[in-house]
């Protein structure tokens, strides 16, 4: 009960109001600071490398080349459409309950189980 009475006092109310005002002032200061801060673009680099400046440019280039080769190898391993083949294989596309992969819902005009199309 004493704690509740302490919270209702004028000093406690003034303290709560002062904290709210201080938070609002800090928020405005953060907004201004972020607005004046220069924008740093990563342009495809890893997030950890954006802020850190490296002295070894060759190592960065080697690492970028290695990452690019790994990405190409990963793309070669997945089911990507090739220029020489006309079939496209989807990796994890949702399908309709009828089993068709060109649509996802029975309400589609392409679905043979569409109740609106079966009224004929």
C-alpha cells in the first residue's frame, strides 16, 4: 500500500513526466543525428564489411571473387532455366489441391475442380 501511495504523490508524477519529456527529447536528438549522418551504401558487400575499412584490397577482391564463384556454383546446382532447354523446373512452388502447378487455388479458371466452371 505504501508503494501505491508513493506513486500517487506529486513528486512521483513530476518524475514520470520528466522521464517522458527526456525520452521525447532523446528521440528527437536521435532523429536529427540519423538525418545528418552520411548514408553508407553496401552495394552488395556483406553487412559486416560496410563500416570497416580494410587495408588489404587484394584480399577483399579475392574474397569477392571466391564468393562470386560460390554463388555461380550454387546457381548451377539448383533448378534454374537453361538457354538450351525449354523446360522450367520449380523448386518449391505451391500447387492446387487438384495437383496443378500452374495455379494455386481451386477458384482459378485453370483449375478443373473449380465449382463455378462445373455448373454447365
